[in-house]
C-alpha cells in the first residue's frame, strides 16, 4: 500500500470524539445552606473528567461569598446586581431573594447554551434548557419567595459588544458587581483572562460612576502568582482594594477572603 493510501486508511479508522464525550451531564438537585439562607439548584457534584467543567460546579469561593452575603442581606436590599461567572447560579439565587434586580452572566457554552437537559424539573418537562436556566426556573418568583427576576446573559470578559448590549438593557447600571472563584482557569490562560476581567469590572464601575458601585470578590488563594496578579490588575485599572474585616477564613484547604473594590 502506498504511503498516501495507508495514511487515508488510518484516518478512516480513527475515531474522533467531540466535546460531548467528555461532558458530565449528571446534574443533581442539591440543597445548600448559608446561615439562615437555603438555596436549591441543579449542579454537578465533582469534575470527573479533564474537560473544563468549572462553570457547572459550586466552588469554595461561592460558599465564602454566600456565607458573607447571608449575614449581610441588608446590603442587597433594593440593589441592582450583576454577577460575573455565575456558573450554576448559587450566588444569584441567594441574592434574588433580597435585591431589586439581578443579572447572572457567564461565558461558558455548557452553562449557557441550550441543550436537552438530562435532568428535567418536572417529569413531563422535555424542553431545551441549560443548567443555569433550569435553576432560574426552579427559583422563579412564582415558585419561591424570591423577589427579583432572575435573568441570564452571555458575557465574555473584555467583550465590548456583549457588555454594551447589557448596559443598553440596564441604562442605570448596577449597584453591585459580584464574583466568586471566577479566576479558576488553566494556568496558560490566567495571564490573558484576569486583565480582561478587570477591563469589564472597570467599565461597569465607571458606567455607574464614582462611589455608586462596588465590586465584591470572594477570593480563594491557590497560588501566590495569582494573588499578586489580582491585586496588580486591580491597581492598574484604578481600583482601590479593601479586605473586608473578619472575612479571612479557611475554605477547604485554602485561605479565602472577601475583597471590596471601587474606583479611586
């Protein structure tokens, strides 16, 4: 057999696996308790493959954020909130019980794209829903005491078109920007993604203006290089970083803290 024919034969025998082979769709209905707050939603229980499942898990930083918010719910009253990197929406669902309005955003296709859900909210439900939209429906005002409408939008950090679209829909801007464990990325992407995160945060802060908006980040330290990068990028974008007193704690095997950031 000629070399080119042999190569073609080998290609025909090759089995190509698309991303669906690696994706775990075993979302389980799970109840979380944060102080006196209870949140119920669908999520994965673990990242069982090497495929990037970050948006489909509830990470330690979300526990840190929600425990902090559960004892400071007064700070959510009447507020307009945008959450970056919402994932399955555990923080958004908690905030929705107390705030005026909340927009949940994520860039993960698996979180936001419409696909046939493997876990239906009701036995007869067979609609095209993604995990975040499932959780929004599960926690809709008609089914719970949540007072704010829960809305999801795609937002890639640094994407000016997507952010402009959001700000057109919310011309008054947002009072609070929330992020919990949103910097969990492969090391090769960290250098590029964190500046884009702060590009987005800075634009949201400046759109609202001065002291009228702040960014609350639930940060879990996993690497000294990331610790330094977060602070340096915040400073480079003109943000003042304050550690919230009493929030430094052990989260899993790591140290966590709540930061509040605002424009100088």
